[in-house]
C-alpha cells in the first residue's frame, strides 16, 4: 500500500508566512504515482498557496469535487486551464444551481461558478460518482451518502431555486476514503450528508474496519446541542484516533470536539501536511 501525503492548500485559516486563507477547502493528495486535488477552494488563493507550498497543480491526475458549492469548486477553472485533461470526479448534481437563503429570505447563488458541465467535459475526463468509485491507488469516493441518522440534516437552508421553494438535499455531497494499515482515513468536503452518516457509510463500504483519521469540514456550524451531543457520542463510539475538524465545522463545534477529544484533535490550517503510512 502506498503512503498518503496530504497538504492543506486552501482552508479558512492560514498557518504560516506567505499563505492566504479564504472560506473554502482544497487538499493536495500524493498517493503512490497519483496526484489528486480534493476540492479547489473559491479560486482566489489556490494558485498562490500552491506556488508557495511548491505544489505543481499542472501535474494533477485527478480532481475530486466533494459537492457543487462555490467554496469547493471555484478554483476548478484555473486547475483545468493549467493541467492536462485530468480526470474530474463529481456527482452530476454538483453542476445544478444552488442557493442559500439569506436572513432577509432572499436566495443567493452558492453553486459552481465560471464553469458549465460542457466546459468541464472539454477540458477533462469527467467521471460521475453516483456510486462508490475508485480514484486510484485505493483512494475511494463514497458517491451519495445514505442519510440514516435521525439527528443530522444538511446543516443549512439550502435550495435549488432562487425563490428558495425547492430544498436542495445536496445529493452530490461525497467524501473520500483510504484504507491504511492503521485504519481508514476519511476526507470530508462539508459532510452535508452528516458527518456520522458519512463515517457509518464508509464503515459499511470497508467491512467495518476502524476509522483512524477524519479530516475536513463537518458543517456543524448551525448544529444545536442535541446534534452536537450525539455527534460527540458517535465519535467516541467510533474511537477515531486523529480528528482534524476544519472549514465549515464551526467554532462552537470545533471547541466542543477539542474539549471532548484533546488528544485526538489537531488543527489543520492552510499549509498543514498530514502523512499516513500505507
Ligand atoms: Zn457546502
Ligand atoms: Zn464548504
């Protein structure tokens, strides 16, 4: 099995001189001969951070879109312009219009900017992930995550239309995972399907192997006490060894997780490198 090396290229916080933060997420994954970009941030800091981190985005073999929101897909147009026809893994619903309801009740567009499905097809090999899919070297995508828990929702007021009449269940939401000798590593975008739904589904796809590391956005930013309590209970039951909640997890949920799991939690600002033996 290949060793995994993952660098945080875009995150809401920045960890060292010369790196910039934005509301968004992007991880550079090196796994054997594969170079994979998991999400692309909004696109405002991706290329500068990559340059600073000596990451050559033009060499990317595969780009994963965890879902269609702008803070994960905004950098895709830059990546496709600079790379040589990489594979792009996405659920088709990521290309559909997406809105969030503002406090005044109006809808604001938060879908994929700049690119249509046709644009992406022109510059890449687009692969739909409507079921679990292997990206390469054992790195897997969940595809749509079954929503089984009774305490998790998408974590926000998300809609498919500007009038905010049609709810958006974010069926495009997916996570990546890799089985290693220590256990499974799970990489989340926003976990709009629910972080516990996602982890349970990964376990059903891996013959119940233990989950070792969880990194990414958990979208608990609007979670109430009941959801937070039950999420903590489930993390305890799952016995996750490394926990790197970031991006849209939300300050209250991050504080709670650090309080409950002080030995397991780690920060992962832009610039963080995570290495896991294969
Ligand atoms: Zn999102
Ligand atoms: Zn997000």
